[in-house]
C-alpha cells in the first residue's frame, strides 16, 4: 500500500517537471527572438554604414567649388555680369499630312 506522502511527492515532481518544460519552452522562444533581433540589428547597422559612406562621399564632392557652382547654376542662378537666356520649346507647326 502506498503512503499518502508519496502521492504528494509524485504530484510535486509532476508539477516541477511541467514547470521546467514551460520555462525551457520560454527560453527557446526567447533565444530565437534574440537571434531575430540581432540579425535585424546587424542588417540595419550595415544599411546605416552604407548611408554614412554615401554621405561622406557627398561631403568630399561638395568641397569642390565647381560642384557647388554647378548645383547653383542648375537652380537658375547666374553671376552678376551674366545674362540668363531661357530656351523656349519650338512651336509645333501643323504638317500637311495631318487632318483637322
């Protein structure tokens, strides 16, 4: 005949084992979440490093006065002794083959 204390000990053992399995499952989930976060962070870091490299290249180019003058001229600015000529698109003339 089994003593009542053994039933209690078996119950404690079963609950402890269940608790251990739950904790183990949570740790495995946490491990995979951390791996995913680490991979995403490394990808973001690489993107930021590429952006820094690109911005550094732009800064090196921007130091050149000819580059800056080209940007300013694209915006339509001229020197004070220059005249700005605007190009007008040619007017389209009707061709004899077109029917109106």
